[in-house]
C-alpha cells in the first residue's frame, strides 16, 4: 500500500505513507503525518506526499531544530561570505532568531512562526526594552532566515521555504540629499583646515564609496594619467578588526578618471604625507594607504563618517550624510548631460538599471533637455518654422 488516510477525531486525520525498505533490516518503513481539516484536505496532503516521494523530493522529518540547523549553516557558509556579512548573519541568528524559534524542529517551521517573529520584533525587539526594531532591521532578520532556509531546501532538509510566504515590512529609502555647487564650495572650504580635506574632495569628485577610499593605496593612483584603480574595500567588524578584500561585484573593480583639480589635490596630499613620514623616520611606499593615520594605520570608517557629520553641521548642512557625496557626484554629472552608462561605471553599480532607478529624480530635467535638443536639431537644421502653440 502506497498510503492511506485514517480519521482520528472530528477534523483530524492521520496519513500513513510507505517510504521503502530499511537497508539495515530489510523491513518496509512507514511515515505518519497529521492533518487538521476536512477529509479533502487530508487527501490533498496525501497526494502531495506521494508525488514528492515518487519524484525523489520527499524529505523525512528529522528532529533537528532550527537553532541546530542555523548553527551548522553559519559554519558552512562562512567561507563563501564576506567577513562582515557572515558576522551580520551570526548577529541576527544569535540575537533574534534562535531565542524565538531555535527550539522548533526545522521540518515543522511554518510561515506563521516567522510572521509572528517579525511582528514581535517590530513591537518589542530592542535590547533596552524601549520599543521595537525598525523595519530595516526586521528585513535583515528575514533576509538571514530566507537565505538559510533556501539552503535547507537545496540540501533536501525541507521541501518548501516558509520564508517565501510571509509579509515583510517595507523599508522607506533614505531621503536623498544632494549638495549644490555652492554647498560643495562651502563644505570643502571648511574641510580645508581638517586632516580630511583630500579624502572628502576625492569623495565628492569621484563618487567612490567610503570602503573603497579607505582601502586605496598609492599604487592604485596614477596622477600623471589622472586615474584611480578601484580593486579593494576596507571594513571594520563588530569586534573592531579591520578587513580588506575585493569588491563584491566585478563592476566594483574599475578605473575612475580623475579631474585635473582632483589630481592636484592628491598630489599635494602625497607631498604632505611624505613630509609627515620623514619627520617620524618612516618611508612612504606605493603600498601605503592614500588616506591613513599619520603612522600609516588605516582610518576607521566610523571616524570618517563622524568627521563628515561635524563639518556638515558647522556649514549649516545638517542631514547631509557622507554617502550623499556619492549621490551628489552622480546627480551633478547626469544634470550636465553625462551618459548614465558612464555614471554607472564611475559609481561601480552592477547594472545601469540600478543607476537609473536610484537617480530617477534627475530624469525630469534630462527629459526636458532632450526634448528641447531634438526640437532644435530638427527645426533649426531643416529650416522649419516653429508653430505657435
């Protein structure tokens, strides 16, 4: 018998299916399931189980808990993830997922378990007890769970990913604030008296990410050819360790052309850095970081962000983030008619669609300019007279 249904009580049915012989004893084995609902529901579930078994995708329920699985998953995927990504996954697993769902057998994990977890975290998720987590943090929890459970499906531990069937809180994008040309002059004039002038100048004039700038070496900079080679990123982990690695995507590794003024600023920065090294008896080499502490040690990412914030505050530019320098670079280039493909290459976006979606706010001005340009070409060059509208 392949399988049969037995009614246990009103609204409850037991399903028994044959799962083949035990290699050790030669005896046939069976697996029992419980279904709550109508007989039609039980028949549907039996049909699903038999289909899964016949197609080689049936998974026998195990006693492994979600917490045990996640612990093993973190070990297995650690080698294939960036250290800061792996650390983030571990943080969300240990802090939020395991305490709430860790004791549930992974094969019994349901979408409603996850849905309740997300709801609870939105209301009471903070460590200090003062309210819940933000939507973005809850989405990170979901992303971690979804990725882990997707691996469980591939390994045949579970049949479906329950994270596919839950509602995840939406995240509002940070409001993009862009510096005007006059704002840039004011900001850089104030930054000139700080140790971060060359760094922030390069940020604004190249659109490079903070992590890329802090990993930049002098061997990556060609001042005569006016270009920078981006091939590394620098991050700081929660335990304060500094890691330097390649960008996440192939598009992240790129050449960026420098404006003449940026090349001059970097040249002056190199001379200043060389003088400081000579004063402490240390030679400046091509492998040294372009932006570093006086002794060559890396600058800490958070300290750079804080320095930007302080300068912006003194300039009356409150709310302008360091990452907005990247938005400023892209927006001003697009407004000047630079092709979006070039902007994508300078920013290191994985695709031009990301660039277009991120900077769609610039599109109205570009559309108007394009329309006027076409009008001028056709009417002026063909001698057509403009009709009054």
